């Protein structure tokens, strides 16, 4: 049987950084638009670019 006491204490939250910056997200949208064509992958790239772009703040 494990009788170790649980860990207790105050631990600071690590600094939370965004997964990507706004500039990086805009570059991703631009890159995805570059891959847009009539293939399944191209249409998916276009759809994903649109979905991401809608989540970005307007300039």
C-alpha cells in the first residue's frame, strides 16, 4: 500500500503564451490560400483558411 502524503503547495502558473501569434496566424492563412486549387486538398486548404481567417481580429 502506498502511504506517501499528497503533494501540497502553491505552484505558480506558468506564463501562458498563445499557440501562435496574430502575425503567424495571418501567414498561415496566406500560405493555405496559396495551396487552394480544385483538388480535395486544395478545397480543404481554402476552407481551413476561411475558418481561421474568421477567427482573426480585423485590422
